[in-house]
C-alpha cells in the first residue's frame, strides 16, 4: 500500500462554509440545483489548523514582501512560506518559494495530502437556501449615529432630523438581504501519499529544500534513503511517532472554524471509510436515486465492503439507514489510520516493494 484514501461524510445545518455572497456554490446542470461547497484549500487549512492545535505548536511563520515605488506607495510583492519540513504544517502542507528576479533557485514541495472540496453527497441531498437578516440596535438608547456630508464632516442632530423629515427611515437598523446558507449531507476525500509523507526529495535540479535546510535536517537526525522519486531524506522514527497520531486526529476531527457566529453548525461526522482502493472508497459512501419517486435520492453507507474499513457514528442513524453505528467510531478510525501510516517502510521503500 502506497496510498491511503479516506472519505468523510458530514452533515451541515443552516450554516456558511465560506463567505462569498453569503455562501459559495456551484451549479449542477443535471439536477438544476445550486450546490454549496467548501474548497479543498479551506479544508486543507482546517486540517492543518487542527494539526497545530493537537501538537500545541504554532504554524510555521509566513513572510510577506512589499515594494515601495517613487510615490511612496506600497505594492504587494511575494509571499514566502518557511519551506522547512521541521514544521509539521509545512511537512504535510507543502510549499513553494520563487524569489523575485530569478537570482535564487525555486524550491517547492507538493503536499503528500491530496484534498478534495467538501461538496454535496448528491445534488438532491444538499442545497442552498436564502434568508434576509437584520442588524438591529434600535432598542439601545446608547447607539451612536453619525451622518457625514460630501466632505466627510459629521452633521449635527438638527441637520439629521431635517434630512429625515417626511421619511420613514431608521438609522440604527440595517437590512441585509439574500444571505445564502448551506445544509445537507456532504462528503470530502483525502489521498495520503505514503511515499512522500515523511520524505524530502534531494534533487538538485528541482529542489524541495535549500542547502541550509538540508544541512539542518541532517544535523537533526533525518535519514538519507531513496524512494521511487530518487534520493531523499526521511524523518526519523521519533518524529514520525509523534506526528502520525496527530495527523490521524487532524484528518478525523477537523472542522471548519470560519463559520459565522450566527450560522454555527457542528457539522458532525456521520461516517468515515478508509481504503487503499480509490474506486471502492468512492462506492463506500454514496447516494442512489429513488425508483419510486422523482427527484429523490437516498444516502448509502456500505458497511461490509471488501478492502474498506467503515466507521459509522451514532449521529448517522438519524439520516442514513445503518446497522453498525458505534459511540467510538471516530476513535477506531484514528487507530486504523495510525496503524496504516506506521506500518509503511519509509526508510527502506525500494527494498520493500
């Protein structure tokens, strides 16, 4: 096994994944519906945030560069990651540093975690609804109202009263129309490339790290080895033993932390499946159209699919017909991930093919 596939089924209720006109969505032309989604980038960020929280470590620092022109105006320049696998979020998240001017060799590492968007399990099982909301502070006498003229000067109370004369208008209440909210059943997939999970390729033509970082890693005990991508440095067993349980917990327990306060949803996990077969992982949690009713689909969790480990939580019983839901499903899923990631021969990949 060189790749682990993980599929996660979640339920969201009247919430926001990512704020863009209320909620990002795509259009499904077959079923003529708007389907909300959370991008793979947002899911990845949520997983890496959870990883840092589990390890109780700060993420790697980021460097923002700006240029100043002759008019003393700031112009945005490059954004550099640390590009140091000693930081767990960099090791698993990947990086790219391309310096301006081409005077330095570009270093880049592709993340060993391929992460999909979190999207509807089926177009008929997830959707977007709209609502009108208000920001109302009209009941508070301490509310301040400032009205500015075209010069940016504040009007006096008398001038405001004259302006509002004959108008039914409140200045301490805002109407916010057409706010989109997401709800339904959603799935997300991760592919974990074990060959690159703890390995940094040593390719002088397409480097992943700088010579300084390479020297630092060797001093820290990283092991020189070789995999299908060529010579590499492998994180020592002590580091792997620390990071594997944390990564497993981050993959199982992640949650979107950018929910707005008024639209919070637990987004509880209903089921997780783990396999080394991409086609079987796709079949493990799916939907099926009803044969009796039009425009209706049913969620399906395959509980006894060969080569697939299935873990169903107690919450799933309210939305999917299941027989194997357990209170410790997520904990057992973590243990399975830890077992699979620990068993891989990171230091001797070619001799164990």
